[in-house]
C-alpha cells in the first residue's frame, strides 16, 4: 500500500534526496504543476521559473547540463519547518563540463501544499555561480 507524503518537511527532504540520487520521477512528483522557483541575481538563470516542467527541464536541466553528472554531490545540511514553510540548506559540489570545481552552499525557502512544493526561493553565492558556471556572462552596468 502506497501512502502519499504530505508533511512539508518530509516532502522537501524527499525532494532534496531525490536530486542527490538523480531520481527524476520523485523530483517531478515533488512539485505542484504550477509551482514557481525564484533564483536571485543577474545570471542567465536568474528569474522566476513558472511551472513544474519549466523548473525541471529548463532551470534544473540547464544547470545540470553544465556539470559532469558523475561528480554532482548534493547534501542536505539543515532543514526546519514552520507549518507549510520549510527552510532547507544544502551543499552543491560538482565539476563543470569544462573541468572547473563548483562548490556552493544554498538555502531554499519552500512552500508546500497538499504534499507538493508550490514555490521555492533559493539563495546561494551567485558570485561563485557566475564565476564557475557562467564565466563569459557579462552583467549589465
């Protein structure tokens, strides 16, 4: 018998573990169809991504394409919940397809409803992300 997980903290934990494991079906199942993901800064990925498919295929997929899959290590380091709001901190370590090491610490503020992630606001060292993942990107003055 399969039970649906609705506890917000468990939903987010399961999602981050699925990313770490490369478990695409669980990643997809973690999001509401109309979910949003906001990434800060002035990078090519900085904006609010709207819709589960856009988040998974375009945002996560585009970033994933910059990394050697066998080197990606995601580790959940802290998680706290207050009702439907979950604060999760994780580390992202990898080697880019160009051979540069990427090490970042990320914080996501997740909103969960009915067992699905409805929105994420992510905070990370966007300067490091720019230098390592988008070295040729010029920020407008």
